[in-house]
């Protein structure tokens, strides 16, 4: 009997296309708790970041934080 199946898409972040934000040696984008990168006005979320748990629910929550952070940034930097 199978009690669970865990599918893993990959461990290498697809971050090669962005070369102007700070990353760790694994290529993961470094963010703070507000999903801000090292470049003001640039936010990141999901498995491409250095957040330790790579889970859909964590990525979705981080996406919401990044969206709210971007909205706040745009509202104050017009």
C-alpha cells in the first residue's frame, strides 16, 4: 500500500536570466522577510529564492508577500 507520493521538479533554481540581484552560490536569489532583493523595487518569491522550505504553500505565501511589498513600493515611489 502506498501512503504518499512526493514529486520533486528540480533543485536548480531557474535564475540564470537575472544577473543584477544578489544570489547565493547555489544560484538562489537572496531576499529579506518582505521578499525584497538587493535591488530596490525588485522582489522575488518561490523556489528560486533562498527560502529553505521548497513547498507550494510556502511559495504561494511568499508570492503574496512579494505582491504586497511591490504594491507598497510602487505606492510610495511614484
